[in-house]
C-alpha cells in the first residue's frame, strides 16, 4: 500500500509541476491554449497566473520534501500537508473557476491521502 501511496503522490506532484509550467514558463504558448484564453485576455491575467504558478510551486515543494526528507515522520507530515493543500485548492478552484479542477486536482490528492493513511 505504501508504494501505491507514493505512486499516486508522485502523480499529484507531476500534475502540479505541469500546472506550474503552464502558469509561468509556458503561459504564452501552451498555457494560453489550455486555459482557453485569447491573447488579449492572457495579457490581462498573465501576472495573476504567474503568481498562481508560484503558489502551485510551493505545493510541489511540500510533496518533494515528503519524498526526500530522511526522517519518516517529517516526510509524512510534508506529504499530508501538501496533499491537503492540493485538495483544498482543487475544491476552491472547482467552486470558483472550473468544475473539472476537482477531477484534476482534488480527486488524485484525496486518493493519495486515503492510500497514505491506509498504510
């Protein structure tokens, strides 16, 4: 079960690495297409998206620390914190932006949390 929890947590981290890239480095190309924004709208929201990408980077950082920290208790705390933050951010995004965010962010994070606590 621990391996499955780690795999799903890794998937959550990879999803968020992709989101960070879409909201920052790839915003003017791939990001704009993924978010369905015209060039004019993208020009307006670019600073906010970059800021949002920064916050998503912090979620990735928490999950990565969960993978690499040598103390299992601290590693677990970072993993649970990161997954809870992803789940809450996904719920908020689903309520305020687009429902599909619930499926993309919240569902994988909740599955990873369930597997983590089943260990």
